[in-house]
C-alpha cells in the first residue's frame, strides 16, 4: 500500500517531562509481576525465599543489638492463654 501525504511526516520531539506517564510506577509494577511469576514457576519450591531471608536477618540483627526482644507469636498478637477455667472441666484420667 502506498500513501501519499500533502506534508511529510515528522516525528514529534521527545518530551522533557515524562511524569504524566508514571514511569516509576510502571517499572515497580513490572518488578512485582516478575517476582510473582518467579514465585509460581515450577522450580520455585527449590529456590530460597530471598525476601524472607533478608527480613529474618534484619530481625536477628536487631535482637542481637538489644533493640528488639523476642516474643512468642501469641504474645506478639496480644493473645492471653491463661485460662483457669480449663482446669476445672477436664475429664478424670483413669489409672
């Protein structure tokens, strides 16, 4: 196909400000997509979870420096397992 134009085509100038296209948001979303695809790949179970590894290393460092103390999960969540009523409702154990 041939197209005849009355004026020659001229490519537009590249814009100086590309913020309206949210370039950083695009690249962040692309990075997250790649991480998700890697997490569901067939060999994903054999790879070390790098994000969890880094998080645990940071937590261990804070504990060793004394800036953070360890608590069991149930205490960190604010749960209370002191239940004196449980002792009264136990069935007798046959000997």
